[in-house]
C-alpha cells in the first residue's frame, strides 16, 4: 500500500476489550456517498469501520488524546500537518498503532507524497516507525502503515512502562491537492514469548514463484476498505476494477507458510500506455506495509506480482528488510488492488477485468511460545472456513473476546453473524 522506510524497532499486538455494541455496528454495511472518478462515473468510496470513534489529534504531545487497545479511531490530517496521540504501554506486550490514510478520490499527488507514523517516548526518541508513500503510482488511494514498540531487554530506550506518543505526519508536494486526508487508526498489542526464539534467518529459502493455482477462475469481488476486505484462499479470483477504485482482500497465512500474489488486467482496445496503471499492495495483520508493485497498461494484458516473500516466522522481525520483517506473525494478510483514474481518460470509465492469483505454500507450523493467547496473530479453523467461503469481515481488535463473521452470499443477500457467548446477532445485507 505504498513504499516505506523502517525504523530501528518493531513489534505488534493487541488485548481484549471490544464492546458488543461496537462490534454490531462494525458488522453492518457502511453507507457513504460515492465519489466521482476521473471520467465522472461514481466510484465506491472507502468503507470506514462503522464502530470507529472520532478523535482529534493534538498539535502538542502534552495535549494528546489517549488511544485504547482494541479500538478503532477516525481523524483528519491536513496537508503537511502533524498530529499526536497518546498510548500507555506496559512491559508485557509489544504495541502497534496502524494508520490507513484515505485521500479524496481523484486528487493530485506527487512522487514522495505520503505519511510517517511513529511511536516516541517522552524524550522524543523514536521507538519504531514507517514512512509510506504512493511510489510510482502517483494517484490518490488508501495507504496503510504502522508504528511499533517492542519489548527488548537489550534495548536502551522505549522500554519503561508509561506514556508514549504516536506521531502522524503528512508530506505533500506544493502542487498536490490540498484536501484533508481521512485517517483510520487502530491500536493493538501482542503478547511476549515465554522464551527467546531464533534470531537468525535461514540463508536458503524457497523464493521461486510457484505455478499458477489450479481450479480455474472463480468470481470474488473485493471490498471497499479494510473493514470490508473479502476473504480468499489459494486460487485464481476474478473481479471488475473501475478507474480510481481500490479493492481489498484478506488471506490467512499461518506460521511457516509463504504467500505469493499477483494480478492481471484483461485486454481491451489497445491505446496509449498508462504508466503504473495497476498497483498491488500487501499489508500484514497489524496493517503494517509489507510490499507494493505496479504495472502499466496499454489495452493488452498486463501482469504484476509481489516480490517473493519469506515464510511467516517470528525471527523475520530481526531483519531490516521491510518485506521480511513484515512477515513476522500469522494471521490475515491484506491485499489491495487499485486502478489509476488516468485509465478512464484513455479507455473510458467502464470496469476493467481483473484476475488475482494467490498461492499459499507450505504446511502450517507450530506457533512460537507466546505467554498468552495470540488472538489475531494466529490462523484458526474458522479463519480457513471464512477464506473458503469468501467471508467479509473486519480485522479482530479484541483478544479472542468476540468474533464477527459476514458470510459472503452468492445470491442477492448475505447473513451477518456476531457471536459473543450466548448472544447471537443476525442481520441481512445486500451482497
């Protein structure tokens, strides 16, 4: 979901603590006005988490509003603006704060435009950060990245319990559209290990791209945001993508497994080349940026793939390579595909056929020895069933306290099921 620079520390996580009412709202479809694309056609807007609480970022760290673990928040960020939030950390969990920045569709962005999100201690020292930008795909679209603080007995800073500050800074070129960006913010924690695991990466690993998945194409249209990401398993998935639109998917990847993903735009009337027309991005379960690639389009078939990724392993977090340390834990990995609005000027604003190819290679391995339930940083039988059925659901932000499942229907409607103890909420929504 962009290119980025990695800070010197990493970590992740979450704790139990979501409300029934908040989850019920999250399960309901998000209603929003469609925005105009480059060709004047309505493009589905980003689907924000309906349970998100409004929070106002502060200009000073001392005025920062607190973020609570397991919650989702919304705010806005001005051009070249910066905002602070507060989190209170202990020494028993790693912490991650993710930001999905959502510019208005059709806005102008330049190479290098993006944002930085970081966690700082009360001396201003960086605990961990990501810089995320649009890269060569210079058109407005959602960008995701995270800040992190890990508990490390060998570290000299960011290890004391107490108040820390999340800083989000936007960087835009003078010629870029000055509209505010909407922010979707999540704060989760990860339990520590009962004993230290390996700290060295294997020198040899399977980096060859596997053969295309078997079984032929299956229809599965993506969602309009992280909250509505459509679940996938290994396979070849067909969708329609409009100029200026972003589709979101999620894939469960367990410990020891490798994810390979690529996308292809179908052929049409040949014309002039639109550079970086299709962007394919990957974020990890804590919504940290992992990888991104683009491809141009001239009316002939165009294919893009993510670079080969290492198998999911706890020791990946010791690497300074972005893609490697992003594959640090099991759970739902998020794919997004965006078609440049410039395609409409050359080829019209009708949808372009898109095929997403997903391979998950390797047998699931035993999880590292966490000192508590890993919650969202695991793959359960229910997750695999959701991937098989194409379920639509938000990332879990409470440590196993609640499950939200939206079973994707092939007919005219779907059923939303929310389970919390003996309480079951049943609702219907249009597919």
